[in-house]
C-alpha cells in the first residue's frame, strides 16, 4: 500500500468516529478522519453528557406504545412526529412497532446490556489513555415520579435492570431532597442510580479526542462524503466536490447521515433522526447536584462544567425540516415548574440529530458489498455512552481479532 495513504479513513468526527480513530491508532494504524463540518459539530456537542450505562431498555418497548398515543397528540411533548413527515416515516414506525413485541424487547435488552457492559469496562482505560479522565464525573442519576402510581408503572423496567445487575434504590421525597434539594413537591417518589456517569462537557470532550487524534499523527479534514466504491485492495471515497481518495479500510460513523452513504454500496438501513432539543443555562442557574430525569415528560436536567442543560424529547422529523425551538422553550418552562429555584435567563438553544434504528440498537459490522467497510452508527441517544465500547469493536474488526462481544444483534443487514 502507498504509505502516503492512511490505512483507515473514518467518516464522521463525532464521539463515535473519533473514539474509533483513537482505538485504531492505539493498535498502530494510521488514520484520517473526514467530516462534512468538523469535530463535535453534531449530536456529540449538544447531548446531555451522560454515560447512561444503566439505560439498557430499548426505546422500542410495550411501555412506549402505551404512552405514545397521548404524547403524539402534544406537538411539544416528549415524542412527536410532525404531520408533514408522517407518511415518510411510516415504514420506520412499522418496524418500530414490530420491535416492541416482548420477545424482541428481551433480545434487544440483552444485546444492549452486553454493549453497555463492554462500554463501561472500556471507558476509564480509554479516558486514561487519551488524557481525558479528569473530565469524568460519577454523580449518579435521579429519576423522579409524580405519585406512587407512576413509580409502580416503572417497576417492570427496574426489575429488568436488577436482573442485569444494575444498582439502584427507590426513594421517598425526603430521601430525594438529600440527594437533590429544590425539587417541586409534586414529585413524591424517585429512583437513584449511582452507576450513572457523566462527562464535564460533551463538546469539550469530543474536541479533546480530536486533538489527541492529531497528536498521534492522524489528520482530521473537512469533506462531505457522497459515495463509497470498493475496489480490489481497498475503498475509494467520493466527496461532494468530485474529488476521491483511497484507503485500505473505511469506517462509516457519520451519525444521522450514515444511511445515505451506506446506500451507495448496497445497504439500505432504516435509519431515522431523533431530533433532540435543549437549552443550556449559565452554571449558576440552579444548584444541581446530580442529573435529574423527568421520565414522564421526556427530558433531563444535567450539570455540565459549562452550564445547566435542559433537554431531551424525541421529534421524529428527518434531516431537512427547520428546527422548532418551541420544543426547547416548552421543556424549559416545565423545568422552571419542576425546579422552582431555576433561573431561566441567559440560555442558549440547540437542536441536533440523533441517528436511530427501529429496534434501538446500533449498526456495528461489515458492509454487505465488502469487508473493507465497517459500519458504526445508529446509537440513538446513546452515542456518547457506547462510544468506547463501539471503538473497541471497530478496532477488533479492522485488525482481525474476534470482537469482544457477540455482534450478531448489531448486524447492519438485520433489517
């Protein structure tokens, strides 16, 4: 191979792509990262900053089917499909509905748990190796409920977590106040998961990974990839300006845009976009001591080094529709009611694309057309959480090792 060429080109400079690039560099491979905008430009910048290793239950579940009709009636609620997008998303929604059967949920939960366990095991060694360990926090997560009935409705999910060895404890209002003062009295019960980690700021973390890739001799370049063309001995990459480049291996980790590129080599992967919204307030907006999850309303409040972030919810609206920041405003208004001391002034709004597959599992594995293209996308709202584990699996595949876990459930061809 021409030594001027990188051995691996990674498409996507988000947290998954950069983590995979570093994992490959640690195994001695030369890498180039291509991204249409640059590092940390998408969901890796604006997420809640959580390593949600306890979040093993798929979004596709019987529970979501019970809540969805009520939520869908509220255009600013936790889950919505804009009317103009409903017809286009119908095939994806049908697959999502099928994935909600009990047997498929059990399968997805087991697969998700395996990837979570691997990601948690890989995280701290990865942070240590990349010099980012000081950014890790272990403040836990507090899920709050409006009444005993809402707590009891959540118990099957907690039972499933208990069966997988996840630590948690149910709390009354007084015990919740010891962990997080200032909650509205409407929240009478809660569940605390101490094994919930977070990062000081997801954008700063992703940018630090980009710096580490460069320091290890890799390059990060801007370029919008439009097609992949396998050839004997490698893969040719075509970009929007008509230029091409080649590498022995390609990793496709372009988030919500990945399915468009995968289609050029014959893989039609049903990826949709969870459009996430948030508002980041100044750091003194509230005395937040742990991430608080308002599950009945579909959003969280997170403490970052750069501020207090109020965000979440799911808007299944694709890549082209303009942002509807009334969703951010609705969550912030609720947060004011739920945390009465919250100061809402001075916030910065954001919307980003979370790449989501119907069964809530990512696509990790080889392309149909060639083993020289490896997919690593579709993590939904768990990209940061599963980044270190996905990087390990990508590195195993590229270097010919047996993957650390069984990846059959993540096959890009499973649909």
